[in-house]
């Protein structure tokens, strides 16, 4: 319908009058019937309206709607929007949208058959949609997360996602272990543990538990953060300094490491109820029976030697006095205060009831054959003084060899002899390295074995020159054999030891010193057996050579220089072999005894060899 208006009027001085007249005419919508009613329909025009009706033989498509010209383009969605898309029809129009997990090929263009929806590769997202320790597999319109080998979902009833991450099976084992420990040491358990603890000839059950906890902490390789009701475990990497405060209820224990020589890992376990479980004194403790553990128990494990570790404890029972800072010495089966002392607590306000302990536990010189580490100041002094003298002597030896090298290596025998001396000195120097425990043990094992094998090569050279006088081997050939045997055999032994005892088998022992493990894996035998075997072979060679030299003069078949070199080698073997035998005889003694005199004797003999 069309409405048109026109206006006429005249005005005078008193008032104005406006006259409006409207002319109305109908719009005939049926002039183009197909656009209004669609195909197969009649259009009937009325004043201000119109109606549509189907031709004879046709029915309306949707009985609930008015007949119109709208075409449902979505009747064939695939041809209109392409694959992986939804088509939505509107009156006179339509729209396309991608399914979940799909995007338009060209994001800035309309979705249609020429610009279809393609799969989104969610596995390329950063950060990962699956979170750490999981594998993402892309699927059409979706993705799938699966845990890597050795890991499992935190909640197995839910799909893996950033909210349900994969944790290592070892983590699960540690978590379960600590959860079990938390249960058995929590609550009113003192009476039960007193019954379980020591009989006359048995070790305290609680000490076995503490030992198991320490062993578990030795096996940790990844970073952990586990909190139970009464146990907190943290394993992390530290660089310059480090401090941590207990997050457990009713505990404010603080551990501070002021400085570390290099980046290393540290494991800290805090127990708030272990004081009710552990004995307050050992089996042979002569202290008063009213001694009590009066604070949290903390386990600290680290790969490096740390000095001046500070512990601040809350005092559980403030009525007790005369505090001592102690650690459990497994060798003595007792609490030990060696290296730990009480320090004045520096209050951060009006705090009371706190004690600060500072411990200065430094790893002494590695005890080569002993599974025990005797914590005694005398051994520490012997170690530091002896190592300093030994290393100085070795450096002087190398300097002298460099100066007199040409004058003392005129024949093949002397040449090989001095090559052996240089390599023995270098092996001893390199063996005294510092660093992470595992690689340090490997290189110590390798170079100390190399020292023995170079001694063996010296003895075999003496045997060859004395017994097989008519056979001549070139210098180059002797050098090749010497280096292959002296470095190849130790490398092979050290590598096999790592391969067969690494991981849960306990390749190393870090309880008090970094060296090959004895108690669990017997990895120490990989050093003891070759070393003592070489000592035995050297003794046999010495006896044979002395017999030959006494039976027929050495000078009968050798040049004077050659004779002198052989005599010198024989003298060295004659002197060093008994020393080696005596040294490692003491070494065997340290494997079965913790007697201080045996360990001191072994330390002195070991250090004197380098001097």
C-alpha cells in the first residue's frame, strides 16, 4: 500500500492554519509472483496485502509456515558448504559454520564448497593440549592424548588433559610409598613402635624404615614435590643458593644452603611425626635415658659436597633444655653430633621456641675399597694433607720427566718405562676430580684401574725383556699394546660395571662418600678383583725375573743401558708390589671392619703411593 501526503495553507496576522491532504494507492505485490510466492503458486493481491496459494496438484512444503519464495539451500549441505560443515537456512539466505575441530581453509573468506572446512591439528598447539609426559595423536576433528612409557594418568577415570596430567609410574610408587609411611608414623603410634623397635640382637625397625627412606631418596632422578599430612618431599635443581620452608601443618622448619659450587640436585624430606618413631638413643648409647627428639626430622641428599647447611627447627617441647644438633649415623647405629653445632637463632620478630643448627659435612677422600665411611677428624686431616702432598709430588714428577725425557729414553725399555710412569702420574691426578657423584665415580674407577694396568705393563715389559731375550719387538708395537691394554681394559671394565649396576641396582654409594656401591650391587668388586689380580701377577713376575737374573747375569745378553733399565724396573716392581699388596691387604680389612687404625693405615698407604 502506498501513502502519499501533500500540504497547502495560508497565513494571516492573527493565526496560522495548515491543511494536509493524503492520497493513498495500493502496491500490487503480485506483479512478480515468483519472487513473492515462489514457484508453483498463485498470488492474489488485496488492498494493503496479498496471499499465496498452491497451484492445483501442489501442496505447501511446510504446513506450519506461510507460502513464500524462500529456497532452502541447506537441503544439500555438502554442495553448498562443503564437507565437515553445518548449514543454517534463513528466510532468503543461509550460513555455513565448521564442525568442532575444523576451520575454514582460508580464514578470511566465507565457508562454501570452494573454501571447505579442514581438520585442525591440535597437536601442533603450544603449549601442548596434552600437557607434559604425554603423546598427542591428531584425529579428524579431534585429538587423543596418551601417556608416554613409564607414565600414567593422575586420575585413570578421566581423559588425559592439562587438568589430568601424566605422572611417572616411579612418581606414583614414591607417592604411594610416602603415603604408606605417612599412615604408619602418624597418630598415636609411639607405643606400637616401641614394641616393634629393637630387641637385644636386632636393629630398630624404625631405623630400617629410615634407611629405606634414604635409599628411596638416593634413587630419585626427576624433580618431585609431594606433600602428605606429616611428610614433605622436594627434589629440585639448585644453582647459587637455596632455601625451603616446611609447608606442613604445625611446622616451620627451614633449610638454607648458602652456596653451592655448581648446579646440582638436592632432595629434602621433612617429617613432623618421625620423632615419635625413631629411638632417642642407640643400642650402646650411654647418655641419659631422658634424652628426647625435640623437633622435626629432616633427610637431605645432594650430589655435591655442601658446607654449612643451616636448619632451623621449631622446638616441640619447650620445657626441655641443652639442645644438640645431631644426625643418625648408620655406621654407629646412633645419633651423632660430629660436624653439627647449635647456632644462635636470629629472630625475625618476636619468634621464640626455635633452634638453628649448622652442619659442615664434607666428603673426605674417597675410600677406594671400603664400603664404610669412618667419620673422624684424624682421617680428614690425613686426607687433606696427604692429597696435597701427593698431587704436588705428581706434578713435580711430570715436570722432571719433561725436563729429562730425551736423556732417559734412549732405548726401547727405558722409553716404555717412562711412558708408564707419566701415564701412572696422569691417571692419579685425573682420578682426583670433583663433580657430580655418578660421573666422578666412573672416571675414578677408570683412571685408578688405568694406574694398575700401567703397573702391570711395566711388570710384563720386565718379564719380556728378561725371559724372552732373543725376541725383539718394535717400540711402536709396544706402545700400541701398552695403550690398548692400559686404557682399553679399564674402560671396558668401567663401562660393563655401569651397564650392569646402574639405576635401581645401585652403581654408586652416596651415603657418606661417592664410590662404587658395595652393600646392594657389589659394584666395588669391579675394582677390587682387577686390582688384586694385578698385584698377584706382579708378584709372580717379580719372582720369575729375580730367579732368571740370579741364574744368569742380565748383562750376558743385554746392552749396558738396557741392563740398567731392567734393573731399575725390577727394583721398582720389587718395592712397589709389596707396598701395593700391603695397601690392598689393609683395603680388604676396611671392607669387613670399621676399626679406625685399619682405616688410618689404609689411608696413609694409599696416599704414600702417589708420593
